[in-house]
């Protein structure tokens, strides 16, 4: 676990343990073991330690206090509040959920160790069994090594760029996960090896009640940096050519998920995400604004449609997005604009959102028809909420706009003529 600007994406190192042997560990041996493991980690990553990492032991109470402090950080509070608001508008978590409190409960139960880039110290939780402690040391030593070559803390503290920060963390955690298993003698290139590791992590997760009971979006967001991140790290390692994972981190979860997006198709340029800037809303005040990303878009579709192929198909072609949580006189509204590579990609997303709306609002009905010059639909949902789904072009690029407004509020929150896109 590298300390993140949003600890929802913190490490669940105990999920990665290959065994659960309950052998006592002498705390003094942690430092000695870290020193002994360092050459293995250097060999797997191709990096070198400039100085030996600091290793200290923390009680579970100290870990919980640390997590609570991290979530009190102004940027973390902003990110958690933003995610909680958009998750609730999409019905990905119940309205009753306090996301911050849930994160503390989940992480306090799961974390076996973490690396803090601010103190430059690797911490192991007191009472960890020998197998978990050894796996944790391997994983966190990679983070300590990464932090000697790049500024880990700055990479994960990107205000209003959740998707980019998630992608960077997936690369860092993915490299640590890949190196953790590779240095432990597991032949990750053997047929089916990584599939078995993935399944083992999920099986372990199901035996941990707090995490297993968390909403689907929370569980998958926690696992993404380790599962998809490790697959990304493996692709970088297999690609060869002297590429260093730290030399060029992925700029989006799209680049983590798709090799062509990161490396470019047929010798072309990487598919960098389009930066979307929304204008001030026509009514009300923007209280949160962030990017959702391809990965979370996929989670949204799967949550409501329960079909992996449909979720992937509707999300592929994502090229950038921005959502805004707007406080209007009538209540909270959501405006979400997504940019696509091709009109066909936009059309598939548009059609899928048309299927999501009645799942999100089972009593939603079509509202008044839009002018013929506008491609889109309006809905009236339960309690009088107004919804808009619109396809359009902005600066010659295909986009889809989704608006969810409270009763009595207009869906005309975003002036598409004032949206700016930057590649």
C-alpha cells in the first residue's frame, strides 16, 4: 500500500498472502528481512535502492488512527465527498452510506502494512502472521523503491483528476503486486498462473466480512489497482524495449485496461485522454467536479445491466469525461459529459445509458420531446426528478451528455457551446 490521496484505493495486502501460517515473528526480524529481500526486489523491478528503507511496527489502533487522519486530509475529504455524491446519483451505493466511515472500517480490517511516502517509512501491522508479513514486506519494498525514483505522493494527489490518479496508482500497485509474486518464485508467465492468483485474491476477499459486504463499486475499486494494475505491469515487462514503468505512467484507466491505448495502435501515438472543461452551470453552483473514467463507467453499466460484455462494449471508445455535482435551489443535480473516439462508440454508450435509466429509476417515463435539431430524450423519474440524455458534437468530437436534476429544476444546466475539449 502506497499512501494514496484517497485511501479507498489503498492496499489490501493481506488479500495477496499465499498462505496463512500462524508463526510468530520477532519485530526485529522485519528490518533484517527487508534488507535481505532488497536485492530480490531490485532484480525484479530493475531499479536500485539509493538507501535502505526504514521499517517500523504499528498496532492496529495506530493503523486505524492513521487511516482516519488520511481521510481528514482536505484533498481526501474532497475526493471522498465527490465520489459519494456521484455514486449515490448513479445508485451505485445506497443513500444511507457514509463512504468515509465505510472506508475506515474496510481498510482497518484489511491493511497488513503500508508505505508512507511522507515519512519514507514502511510500516508492518503488529500481530501479522509470518506469511502475510513476508508478502507485505515484498510489496511495500517496491513502493519504497519507487519513491526513491519518482515522487509517489505527488502522483496520487491530483485534485479533480480521479481517473488519472487511479491509473497512476494502478501502475504503482500493479508493479508492486507483479514484483511481489515474481520475487516470491511464482512463474507469472506460466499458463493460468495469473488467473489462479486473481481467483485466490477474490476468494480471500469473500472470507472478509466487512469488505465482502461493501457495495460492488467499492470492492471493485479497491481491487482494480492490484488486479488490472498487475496485468498492466506484466504487459510493460513483456513489451521489452527498455521501457520502464516509472518512465511513463498511464494517463487514464483506459490505458491501464487496453495495451493499444497505452502504446498506440500499429505504431501510432498513445491514446491520451481528452481533457474536458465544463462551463459554470446555468443555474446553481458546482460543488464537486471530477473525471469518472472508463473503468468506473464500466462498473456503472455492469452494476445496472449485469452483463460484462455489454458493460465493456458500452465503455470502449471512452476518450475523456467530466462530471459536476451542482447545488441548485431545488436540490442536488448531476451533469456528466463523455467524449468518444468515434460516433459509433458514442452511439453504443447512448443506447446503453438508455437501458440504465429505467434500471436506475424503474418508474421513469419519457417526457416531452426535444426539438428536432437535438438528438436526445427527456425522462421524468420518481419523485419528479428530470433526466436528459443527449448526443451531440463538441469541437467536432462526438459526446454524450447525461443530466439528472431534482424536482422543479431544469436539465438545461450545461451549455454545450461553452464546453471546451483539449487533447
